[in-house]
C-alpha cells in the first residue's frame, strides 16, 4: 500500500494516530448524512481498528479487502478526510459480479468521507482522481464502482465530472442508491 500526492494533498495509509479524526468523522450526523448515517462511538472505533488491520494485511502481501487512506492537507499538515477502496468479493457483491461480462475484470468500489470544512472546495475531485489513477496504474484494476444516495446531488455532479457511467441495468432494485462505474481506458 502506497502513499501518493496531488497538488494540495498527501494521500497516505491510515495510521494509528488518525483514530480520533476517523471516529469524529464517522460519528458526525452531518458528515455521514449520505453514507448510511452516523455510527456509534463504539462501532466507529471498531471500524477504525478493522481498517488498520486490513491495511496491515494488504501491506504485508495479504488479501486486499478494504484499503483506507487518510487525506492530508499539505499546507496545514492536518487530516481532512479518508477514502477507501473495497475489493468486490463474493458473496457480498454477487449481483454486481454476476453482471460483469468478463470474469477477468478486476474491480473495486471507492468511497470518500471529507471533513465539512473542506467540502465543496474541489478536494473530493482531487483526492478521487488520484485514487482512480492509483487504482488503474498501480493496482491494475480495470473497473471502479461507486454508490451514492440518489438525493446526493453533489456526489452525482462529482462522479459525472470524473467520467463515471450510470447504467440502469446494473442498478440494484428497491434502493435509494445509484450504482455507477468507471472503466480503465
């Protein structure tokens, strides 16, 4: 698992010292409004520990299930968000994987959670663009998936600008979320 940079950001693997920020983010109703809601403090702490273990396993050459990076502002040196890349694995993603035309498609789902103070400042686009480039070039993925709440207009605009495609045939039934994807060119 590598770190990578953009003009304004250092994107590095999640560290033990990020726990306070992580838990504050994941327990915040406003931050988690479109991400399945805020977690309890206990569950946020457990999720943080799972993320650290998954990163360690991946860094040691083990299974890459979920990779989590901290998004750090280069100027202030402070963490301003996190982003994840989750491998699509059976049985959890059976429906999506069954619709893939080619069994050799290597794909994952990305996600991002930003501090409210940096939202709507182009940080999400910058961070996700870097993660997409890393995913295609370093991890050799050829498809990236994302889900967002249908009523989350900022995410819809962001993913459209990033080139993600909405295909109704892949849309899970009875959901308030929209499934989109981006294929390696």
